[in-house]
C-alpha cells in the first residue's frame, strides 16, 4: 500500500501521528493509498520550520524569487503528464479536464514570475516642503492554505505561489481525499531552487485545520470549500488575529434569454454543469429559462445529457468521470431523490448508470430537472454533482431578482444577443464573477477570483493583484532630511506646508 507522508523542511517525513486516511481511485472504487493524518504537533513543527525560513527568504530580492518561479513553471510543464495523471487517479475527472485545471494553476505561477513589477510601491516627492513620502509592500510571515478535493493542483496554486513570491513562507493542508499531487508540487518547487522550509505540506483532517487556526505564528489563512466550513475558518482565524480569505459554496445560475444562440447556450451549459461531474465551485447548476425559451432549452439539453459519455478519466472517449468518493455519490443521489419528492420534473435520470468492468466505481449519469421552484432544497443548496436544474422566469427582471435573492454569490452567466441586456446584467447582478455568453466565468490569473455574499468570507479575492494585497502589508514612509537649520517643536497635528 502506497503511503503518502508530509513534506517539511525540504524532505518527506512521516510525522508523529499514527492516524491514517484512505485514498481511493474513484474510477474503480478501490483503495490505492494511505495518507498520514497529521497532528497538532506535526503542524506546529512545520510552522516553526517555516518561521525560521522566513528570516532569510523574506530578504531575498524579488527578482531572485521570480527566477525560482520561472524554474518552477518549467518543471510543471515538463512533468505535466505525470501531474495530470495523479489528479485523474485520485479525483476521477477526465484527463483533459485535469490537464486544464493544472494549466489554470500554472497561470498563477506565470503571474508570479513578474512579481518585481507588482510589488513596486508609490512615491511622491515634496508632499510638503523638502518632505517625501512613499509606500512599500512587505511580506506577512508564515501563511497557510486549506484546500478542497475538487481541484487538488489548481486551488493550492492559487495560494502558495502568490504567498511565496511575495516573500512569505507557506504551510499547505491539502484535501486528504487526493493529497499526492501537493507532495509532488513541493518536490518540484524544491528542485527549482526553493530553499528548505519555505514551502511545507502537512496532510490531515480537522485536527490540522484547528491547529492552523490557533497557531500564533501563522499570519494569514486561505481556504476554499463549503460555506459552513468557510464561515468556521473565517470566524476562528479572525478571532485569532489572522488575515483570512475563505471561499465558500455556490449555486451558479445561467440565464438563457429568448434571443440567444440556443445551440451556444446548450453547449455552454453542458460543459459548465457536467464537466468534472459537477464538482466545481463554478459549475452552472441552475439554468434560468426566460420567457418562451424553456421548452426548447429543455428539449435540446435532454438529448445531450442522455448522450453524455461517462467513464474512467483516462478513457479518451469519456466526457465525465466518477464522483470522488462513495459517500459523495450517495449524497448526490440523495439530492436527486429529494428533487423528485419535492415535485420537480426529472427529465433525465442518471442514478442507475452501470459501467461494465467498473461496477465498483463511483459513477452517476447526468441528471436534468425541469420546473424547479425557488423554495425547493435542490434549488437552494449546493449539490456539487452532475445535476442541472431548470427554473422558469417570465422576464429578465424576474431572472435577475431570482439570482440576487440567493444566499450564494459566486458566479453567474447570461446568454443573449442584446448588448443592453448583457451590460445591464453585468452591472446590476450581485455576484462576484459574471460571464456574458461565457459558460464558466473563471478569471485568468492576472485578474482575481472570488464571490460575493455567502460565497466569500473576507475582504480580498484570490490571486492577481488582490492576492498580492492579501499576502503583503502596506507600509508608508514620510521622510525629511535635516538641512542644518534648527526648528522649534510643534504641538499641533502635522500638515504639509
């Protein structure tokens, strides 16, 4: 049995805990590895190592840190096939989707290669007579990341390259469901020339999470996961005087207007709702059919959902792989059962999908509901599976109000040919990421990722300039050099004369 350990101070270590977790291959439903579940002692040890490494790493000129990021980027590209297969093996998503998620993480590394430019401050000469003022951004110290199972490479790479390029050191707690790629990334980073102790990985569960939240030497915590846990992370990190960005759940709506290119909308929804088996925080799980387009939308969607090719992630013919665990499969099936009970019309039922040779795998076919109402739980709650709900709206105003009233505010899209409708939607919608004729509006690395309302706890989004601001603290210096002329003391608030 393969044993997945921790990575601390530049090497693989077992830690002090004897607790183990099981890591499965979802395609075949069999355990392939064991992962050591770390203890508070393991986390504290990693933080102490990172704290010592910060003393020298934070003093490295940004250009030297950038050169290591360039080398890290090259190594990720060189090893992309191996890294992609690791994602497929432990998560289950199809190869090309896994590769795409790796590339999205790589784009953040590419952004950090330009870190000397974005760390520049501002300077004003003569804010007062012979007085200059300028600002600089300095690293925080030890930062930590707690990441989910659905993007085991991409989401950690939203965090640790940004933090490290800014001069911080980092401790990552990846999901215990698919932890292998985090260890591999740490090894590649070390190969790129990263000093020992700057990047560390501690595998674990809630015990490690809680240890992160109370450790006094951790200055900032980044998290992606469900809303209840995001709120827990936010409240406890803030209570312990840490910076925190905690991204929570989602219920992303796609508005389909009567004037849209229906084929484009249907194809966009297929990829957005069923890609990665719906295990995406940016998955479009609600289609809002406006006006008289609903029947045609459901008709065209149902044909494509029924034809969806479900299979193991390494099969090139597969369009959708299995869910990550048996428990999650049962949870998603339970939501489909609930939707039927609540009175929604189940147009396509994927619950009884069986694949020859993969009977133990965690597969479910695509599911499609019509006539879903806003008071139903399948509408209100995040299912995190390949289940698309169609809601009917009389007009654009009703569709917009529906979205704005929802507790989540992560992402949304609209399909329309009307520029005024698209512009109004982008302006008025209370959502953090918006797409116009774009199915999944995930910002590129030099913009920032994050939602509104109960989809984000904290003030700043991830990566891009927002990431730089989160992982640095601002210092403003005001300076005057004496000219030899003595001045008398002043007992008033200083003003610039």
